[in-house]
């Protein structure tokens, strides 16, 4: 016989509407029920952040004007604006092409042209980066889709590394930034392609399936959205992210050029080892878009050209932004192994190729 209380509810069971919910369930009082698990509070978007910064600039325009009138800040702003103005057209072109690839080029195109043999699939995938431009932000989900479509992980990772490093837009931007050093274009092409192929071959030997957990992602038409909607959303997302990192990189380059004493930069530039270590570290931390990084590298006038090549080789291959994206898409086990491997290979290849092109 089941005991019941005065409400007719079995004893020991909380009647509905009493406010007692199972442990771990968030209660939304405004709706009178449980809210979805993991619901987060308000997080400001880029528009709100920009509006706040703009409002502060208006309120503090007097002190800011006096601060920017100082000679050091005038030099800083000149370098900062010059880098941004030179790099922005290539950045825009890059995200437009990247969005078009995400929206209108099916991943099956890649799987059909890949050889079955790993020794050939890796360099072929690396070479595809020359013909299919895209920024490093877009190459991560593209590589994930390639693996889902049956492409070997080593080949997909070779494409992931080569596409943002050696595509035509990046090479043209490099030629413009290094107009007095045209050999840099060929050096960057060789170093970027070799880095992608070597890392792909190494991963073919040491990589394990349990280290990678590709997640299912939808593409154009699979979620009900048209190709043009995918194109616009991808383009706007890539531009917002890449432009932010361009601003950070331009600010860092301008700071190094105007704040850091010239004798310190000359001292670093006089040592090949120190210049390589500095530029490799900056490439990893600044996380610049590959369509714009050549202009930042060219602004370091006291750094040897070999150090600049290391900067251009490491940046598109591995940085803090890419490591975080790879951990989110492929899993942390993958990221903690792939990022150090890529960094070491990129620094080594960039240094060796630079020495072959320009000597010690």
C-alpha cells in the first residue's frame, strides 16, 4: 500500500511546483522551470567592447590628445597605422577567399585527389595549399572535415600547415612587404612547404588515432543554410578575429620600434641565435594572420633576414590561437603533442632555409 500525503502525492516525492529540483539542475524562476544545463551569464560581444572603448576615448579625449602629441607616441602611431594600412587589403582578400572555400568547395574534392600512399599523400596535400588559399583560422575546420571524409590525418595536417603559409595571397603580400628583398618570397615558400611535409611525415610515423578526436561539423547546405550565408558568416568571423590579431601585432611591432632602445635591438640583431629566438617567440605569442604577418616582420629593421624568415615560418604553423583551436577541434591530447612538434620543426626549417638562401 502506497502512503500519500494530503495533496495526493506519494510520500517521499516532492510535488511539482514546490521549487525542489534534482541536484545539479539550474532553476530558471522566470520561466518556472529548469534551465538548460551549463547556461552561462551575459558575456559582452565585440560590439559592446568596441562601444565601451569608444566611449572611454570620447570621455578621455583631452588626456589622450596630450599623450599622443608626444614625439614618441607620434612615431608609434605612424608605424602602427602604416602596418595596418599596408596589411588590411591582403587581409580582406584572404578572408574573402577563405569564406568562398568554406562555402562552395566541398571537402570531397580533396579526398578524390589524394594518393593512397602516405609518402605521396603528405606532399600532395602540402602542395594543395599553394592553390587553395585560406587563413590559419579556417584551415583547422577544413582539416577536420578532410579527416571525416577519409583523408589520412597526416595528409590533412600537412594541408593545415601549408595552406596559410604558402598560398598566393600570402606570397604576394610577402613580395610587397619585402620589395627590397624579393628572395624572401621563395624562401618563405620553401620553408613553409618543407615544414608542412616534414611534420606530416613525422605524424604519419608517431601519430596515434586515440590522440585525435575529430568532431562532426556541418558545412554549406548540411544545416539548412545556403552557400552564400555560410560565405558571409565565415568571412565576417574570420575578418573579426584576424583583424584583432593584426592590431595587436602592429601595436607590438610599433612598440618594439619606438619604445625599446635601438642599442638593445641592435644587440639582438647582431646575434643570429638571439634574433631567431626572439622572432620565433613573437610569432607564437602575437598569433598574426598570415596575410598580414609579412608587414610586421619587415618592420623589424634591425633583425637579420634569417630571423624574419623564422617569424614567417613559425607564425602560420603554430601560435597560441592555433593551439587553442586545435585543442578544441581535435582534443587536448593532440594539441599538447602537435604544437611542440610543429614549433620545433618550423624553427629548424626556417633557420636552415634562411642560412641556405643568405648564408651565416
